[in-house]
C-alpha cells in the first residue's frame, strides 16, 4: 500500500500550530486537581476484594484455621504453596480438628496473586490481603513460612464455627 | 451354553455365567452399579442398599413358558420394589435397569440417609479423593442437608490395634471390615454394637485386630473410618502417582500399586490379581517400603582409597573404567547375587562370573496364605539364570556382590577386589574396594519370577536417588567395557535372556502384562533341571 504524503501549507510547515496546541493542553491542566500520588509515602486506597499477598488466619479462639487439606497446594497455578501436614496435639483445646500444617510455605517469588487458594479453601483459612509490595534482599526472605503467614493474617471473624460441635 | 444366561441390562444384551450377581454382570458391559458393602472377594451382606436396581422377569403363562406380548416380545413384569444388585443372581430373559428414575430416586434417598450422621470433615479425612461416599455424593447427593437436628456423636481417633485408627463417626456400617477379618484374616474380632443410628463398629477390648493382614481393611473401607497409622495425614491421595509394581518382600510376589509424589513413596497397596494375591497383601510386605527413601541411601560410586583418607567419590565413567581394569587383572571372578534383584540383573551378573555364582537365601515363617517362607521375590529367577546356594567357590581373586552383605571372612581375606552394588551401607560396602550405588525395586524396570513360576513386571515409580544407576545398567556398562555384551536397554537384556533360556522363549517385557504370565508349565516340562526345583516344588504343593 502506498500512502501519499500529505501536502502541508506554509503555515503548517512552521510547526507552530502543533506546538501552540500542545502548550494549550498543558496550560489547561495546571489549574485542575492533581491525580498523581507520591507513592512510597502515600499508599493507594485499596478495597475489600483487593488481591494482595495471601496470608493464614486464626479464629477468635486462637485456633489455626488451616487443617492442611492441601487443596490450595493442589490448585495453585504457579505451585507457590508447599504444605507439610501434621497432627494437632492430643491435649490441646483444638484437638478435635486433628490435623494442622506442620509447615506452610508460600514462595512469594512464585505467587501470582490469583486468589485461587482463597477461593478453594474449605476452611476459610487463607485470604489475599492488601499487601502488594513484597520485597526482600534474599530469596529466603520471600519464602513465607507458617509463623509469618499467621502473623500477617491475624484473627478472622469466624461466622460459622464449623468445628465447634465436632 | 448351558452355563450362561442372557439378560438385558440398560438395553444392552449381556451373556453372563449362571450364578453371577447383577453388579458383576453390569460390570461386563461397563456399567457401574454403585455399592458400598458388596466386595467381590467377601460374603454378601446386602446392608448398604446402594446397589438397588429395577429388575423385571418374563411373565410365565400357565404352561411355564414366557408369555409373548402383542409386539412379539416376552411380557416383562417388574417387581413392585427394587432389588439389590449384589444379591440378585442373573436369570434368563431378565431385564434390568440400573439408571432409571425409580433407581435414581432410591439411591438419592439412600445417600441422604448415609450422610445424615456422616461428619462432613473431608478436609481432614485421609480418604478424601478416593472415597466412595464422596464419589456417589457427587452422583446422587443433594448438595445440601435437610437435617437440622444434632448429629450423633461416636468415638473418634480410636486405636484399633497398633496399625489402624478408627473414626466411628465416618463409618457407614457396611461391615466389609468385619467380614474380611472373619473370612479372610481369620480373626473374628470386629462387630457392631448398639442399635439404629447409634450402631458403632468396635472390637472386644483386648481382641484388637492382630493379624498380618489387618491393613487390608483400610483398603476395603469405602469411607475414611479406618485409616492406616502409617499413611495417616502423610499426603493427600490426589497428589500421588500410582505405579503398578510387585511386592519384593517374599516369593509370593503380590501385585501392588506404589503411591509416590516427587520421588518419595508414601504407601504400597495391593492390586487385584486373582492368580496371585486376589485383592490382598500382608502387612509385613506392605509396610516394608521405607528403605526406598532411607536418608542413608548410597548415592555416588566410590573407591576405598588410602591416599585420600577413607573414600573417594567417582564419576560413573571413572568407576566403570577402574572396576573393569581391576576385573581384567583378576584371576577369576566369583559373584554373589541377591534373589531380591531382578531376573535381568542376575542374568547379567552371571555373565560376569568365571567362578561360582551363588545366591544367599533369606527365609522366614510362612503363613499358608500370602506370606511365603522364602523372603526373596526372585529365587526362581535366580535359579533359572544359573545361581545356586552355597559359598563362593572355584578359582577367583575378585568378588562382585549384588545386594548382599554376608561374605565369609576367609573368602574376604583372599580377595584382591571386592566390588559391591547395593542400596544402603552394609558390612559388605564397608569392606568393599569399590561401591556402586544401585536402586530399589521402585526405581527400575525388570522382572521377578515368583515361587509359583509366574513372571511379573516392575515399573519405575520414582527416579533413581542421587546419582544411583539401575543395577542392570551398571552391569551392562561393566560388560560393555569388558567387551562381553552390548545392552542398550532392558529390552535388549530380556531379548538375550529369551534367546538363551528356554523357559523365557518368545517372551518380551510387553508380553508380560500388568498381571504377569504363568510359566510354571514351562518349568515343569524342564523338571530334569535341578536349577528350577523351587518352582516345581511349590507348583506341586499348589492345592
């Protein structure tokens, strides 16, 4: 295809009309409200369904809600989750739940924040929270283990109390 | 065709042997009738009511002949109620519907009743993923419970002997375990107590299951009520890869499935083979798999070297080269084989020998069911390729040992070269000049010949640990370096065996299907050959 070069008038060939139009656009924005944010100091406002870093939660009794059914490990597309299953001690208040993770590792370098773990969890134990800037100096720092995930997750307000009467 | 009857199941004509029940007859044409309590190897209890099917029989006239309807076909009369498939034998002209509306509604009802008191704790239940209740809930469940009352609570986490944990709430009272312990294991120890929804599976205190076959009740439990302490909470079944294998712990050669994930074997379960082990295996064999992932496994070839302290790791080409150099210098080579090795490996090992080729027998007590007195899986194979019992004898200065540790000390004293292929550090590897790491039965291909002369196939479930090589590959590399044979694959080895051994003539690895091939008739034909006496003897004893 041959595109014909447009014929410019003398006035257009000075380029002044375009420069003036550009300056006018800039001038129009000067009195308007700013919409850039000073990011590291100013955090963005995130909403409830934001999908940030996955964390583990405890219920109000302090029970680790995860029972290590390993469905999140199974569903995780980038295989970021790795669970070592274990027993709950016989004499603890939550012994009736029987099973809990001995270790629960999320490789935050692999996590793609898709939220499938949260969706698949039958125990409402894993949630994607608002934390989106996960950084570290070493690879090991980004292997989030059970303690760190529980610390980040805190307590979840449990509505169902599934294991109360089991 | 007097022994068969013709019937119609879901519109498909089926020819089934007389006396067969409807579940099995439907299986013949690929129709699954859901069931819990029925098990083909156990007596029929008929208590789960899941296998209800709609059964019709031809209407008989006064002359006891089927009445013919206006369409020219026999008139079929259906029962007012459904029949259980497991205890209804096939009959001539029978018409069965396994999926019509009446049947589906009945099964939905049965499922709802079964789920009333079943705790919905699939996230912590080990059976999840292989649970019949889960599977049929998907097919016939409601998705929601109409039960608003409190569920019945029963004992949880009850130890049932040292190997099994019982969760009574999950039990659906199918009684398979009771029947297995009574009919197969021979210890009548389990039973139900209490009535109605309070019925509970239990055993009399002090009479816990205590046979060598207890763990089979874990396999046949359709739900997660019975769990094996060995596998409990170790891994979810949906991660595990199933590999068809053979139990290497005795000469019966039970067919098994190895369940592995990422190079770790988590459990071993029996696989149905009616010619060998039916559906069962003994606990001794089942639980003896831990050596596969033993952290002490040998992973690199090494040479005992005075110059650099105790041991010097070698690469495989170095190791093969050095060992063959030393073998060439030796005045005679004797070999000690293990009847735990595959037939192919023993065949190659025999080729290395210029002096004696011996195997070390390992025996224990037999139990007249599955556990054989010979605790090696392949003694018949070892005999077949020419190994005999006894001490290493003849003229030799080099000894090659495959997977055994008992070397007589006087033999050890006169050796110039001791090469050991093994899995774990043993007395033999301590004494050896060269150690080459081999692999377990779970990591290699090959065949075992069991005590009844049945040749069966191994499949690799996991990759070799560390730098270990399959034993046949080590031996093939040594033979190649010595110029005594060129085997590129295990098929080559088997082809050579089939050429030289009449008992294996015209066989190859693919012809040995997953269920193996019975070669006992070939052994009996050759019964002048004393090398196969073990097979002949055990075949003769066969009831």
